[in-house]
C-alpha cells in the first residue's frame, strides 16, 4: 500500500516538466513535434495549451511544490521555468 493512500489529498507535489506556459514553450522548444503530437498547434487548440499549462493552476497549489529542471536541458530552456513565483 502506498503511503499516499493514507491522505485525503496530496500534501506536496513534484513537477518534472519545466515550462509553466505551454504556448510560450511551443515557440521556444526544440521538441515542437512532441507538442504538436500531444496538443496540436497552439492556434488551433488554445484551450488545451491553457488547461495543461502550470501557470493556470498555481492558485490551487496549497502545499510545497518541487520543480526539477536541468540547466542544460535542450528540450526545455531554463527560462521556461523562471516565471514560477
């Protein structure tokens, strides 16, 4: 049994995908083909990009949040996570 099952809600979170705004990420990334595969084009599916962007959900974070990002990550430029408060 996982320890998380003992809690009614999570007490902490982990984000291992650095971009906080997927629309901006689409313009900056070297893995644009993955974004197209998963979400379509931002102009054609803006709601998907907004719904899945971290910055749209920050108000609901009530506990600690660990974000992991590599400084030399070629797929996710470090600037993509620098907007986190």
